[in-house]
C-alpha cells in the first residue's frame, strides 16, 4: 500500500535545501486528523528532532532503538517515530544494521547519528555561542 505524505512546513514555498533541516512535519494527505496533528506539531517538531539527534550522538556507536529514545526522552511513539523517519530521510541518522530486544522481547533496529547529523548539531551549538 502506497500512502502519499505531504510535508507541512513554515517554509513550504522554498526548496528543502533552503529550509532549515528541522522545519518539516509529515502528514498523510488523505487523513484530516494527520494533517491537523502535523499543524499542531509544527512548532514542537524542530525541538523534538534536535533532542532526538543530540541523544543519538550521545549514544555514539552503541546507538539506540526507537523505544529507548522514547523512554529516555519521555516522548510517545507517535511523536518520536515521525521525527526519526524525518531524520533518516534527511540523512542525519541511519540504521546501524544491528538490532536489540525491546521490553516486549521483539527485535528493534538500532539507530545511530550520521556524520552529517553530528555536523548539524555541532553547527547549532557553534551558532548558539
């Protein structure tokens, strides 16, 4: 099944390259509730993405699963997973090709920050100084 995803952005008329990497909030166009949720997350998503990426960088090559991110940062799965997908799509994090057990015993992908993700956060930290 193919689902169309619309990127809701405060800079929608500009190209992705011109936009800040943390601006987009995905929505399923055919779902009014998804579009509403994306609008509500627009102001929160950039901060959540930064928190997730910083946490990934702190974990280094050990990486982290979605569940571990959710527990460590007190973020629900419905808020964390779309931010993770966005970070992957932007090339700021990727699969380590390893898995770990979740609390339920299921296997989950271990995610790590990419070098581009590390540079993005270092740039944020440098610009804040």
